[in-house]
């Protein structure tokens, strides 16, 4: 009997322990389970995914002119593109670009071309540097061929549609800094096809404020001076700028930097022969000469001599007129043996103060270089149009004004006379 009771009690203890052990295991298993994912309706799910993507990837979105601000600009890369690394095309902001590898000489080659006038004319290319200058060129319709940049974010500052047609190359900033002539380069250098003034579209505000005032550059050889003169011409509202042969190339990098975007605000016609200059002027245009070399101011009554020494004119063409002195001056009427002793007679162009009225209609201003002065051809053109020399008075002892300073004074005085209300 006792044995039976012990067996019964043992079984009861066993039946009591079994449910407890099973319940503990169930509790542990429940803690290890993952929560069930609740799938919302289709409309709610799209909105949630869109909000999550906006928060997760704010740097990969950019606004494109003409598109809704929430339209994605970046396309997703496929896993194959991610595995190929720098050897494949990179795709950002809807743009594909190459990453320059070590030893890539494309940047050095194009900079060499841009800095040589001979190569620029042969290849028809120009170099522009900096975000603002690149944007002005693209807005004016200049064709971008190759763009070197150091940071992908810089592409957002330029028109996307026009960048798609160019060859984009990402290079190290140190490489751009090494080849740049700028003290603080921005990391953007573009190679453009040489712009044609006929095909370019200039800003509407510039066209609306242009005046019947043209600028003719005669033998301006300093790049900084020419760039500053072009900038003054754009600021004064000139309708066009004509550069005769002998001037420094308008598309030299130093001229472009000094011009501060003037190249893309008004027509600039380069390498003109004096025989063709009048083709770019209307028949009623009067040509005036910037006389900033004058020291002794003769009156019209005292200008009886036609000798160049009396006026300070020096021709830039040694075949036509050398640096003339009293002893070797000959007029065309002198009877001398041989054609070599005869030179063109110097026209007697009346002189007046620059502040006196002169810009009363279509006018053209000729500015000469500081070293050689105005050429004989410019005097002949002024004489043909009944023009005058414009004198800028300076303190005695000052030899002359800088060509860019003289051009600035005369151009803005011409603007004041043509548009008194401005």
C-alpha cells in the first residue's frame, strides 16, 4: 500500500512539472519571434515610401529649371555599375562623366591649346574658367565641348540640358590648380568652340540698353587693357566692338578674365583690315579719335601744318609711315626721286574737348594702343566721316592716360550725350 501511494505521488509531481516547463519554452519562443509587418493600402504605401526617400537622400535631389521641384534628377545605379568603379561612366544629376585616372593628360593638352593663339585659331577653341563665366557663355549660346570639374556638386550650378552634349571629366582639384592662371581657382574649366558673334544670343537687357555707339580698337596689345576696354564697352552700352589686326587676341585667357563676361554681352568682331572696318558701320556714322597723348593743345587756327610731329601720331605700319620727324617728313606733293620717299599726307583732324557735344547720332570711337598710338588708317577714316579728335585734359607733366582709362572716360561721356536721361 505504501508503495502504491509513493508511485501515485511521484506521478502527480511529474504531471505538475510538465506544464510549467512547456509554458516557459513557449514564453521564450514568443520573445524571439519578429513582429508581423502590416502592409498598408497602395496609396498610403506610396506616400510613405516617397517621404522616406526624401529624408534618406536629400543630397541626390536637385531642382531643374522648367521641372517640378520634387521631380527626381538622379537615376539609380544598377549593381553592375557599382561594381565597375572608375572604369565605367558615372551618372549623377542625369549626367554621365568620366573620372580622370593617373597620368591623364587631357587637361594639360587643352590648356596648352587655349594659351597659344596659333593653336586656338587652328582648333577653333577657347578656354573659360569659373562658374559665372561658364554660365554666361552657355546662356549666350556658346558650344561647350569639354568640361573639367573637381566636385560633382558644381554641375548643379550650370544648365543641365547644355551639359548633356559636352564631354564631362572629373579631375583632382590639384590638377586644375596647377594649370590655372587664377589665384583662387574654382575647380571649373571649360573648352568651348570659338564663339561666332552672328550665332550668339546676347542678354535682352543688354540689347535693350545698347546705343548707336561703336568702339574700334586700334593696335591694343596689352591683354589687361583690352579686357578692361571690352568691359567698359559693355557697361556703356556699345552696340559692337571692332578689333583691327595688330590687337591682342580677344579670346586670350587674360583678356577673357579682365573682360568679366563682356565677351558674351555684345558682338566682338576681330582681326579686321582697315578696308573692311567701314562695312560694320552705317553710312551716317561719324568716327572720333581718342587723343589721350596730347600735351600741347593747339587750337584749330594753329593747326596749319600737316606734319605728324605736330600731332603726335605714329603709324603702326612701317611700310606706310615710319616714326616721322621734321627732318624726314614728306608730303605726297613733294617732288622727290623714287617712290620710297613719298608717304601719305597726315589728315588735319579738328580737335575738341571730350565734354563738348560730339555724340549726336551714330558714332564710333577709335582707341589706340599706348605704345604706338593711332594708326594712319584711323585718321583717314575719321577724315572721311568728318570726325574729330577728342582731347582729355590732364595735369601738366602727365604724359598720357592709360588706354583703358581714356576709353572709359570717352565711352561713358558718349553715353551721357546719347542718353541724357540715364
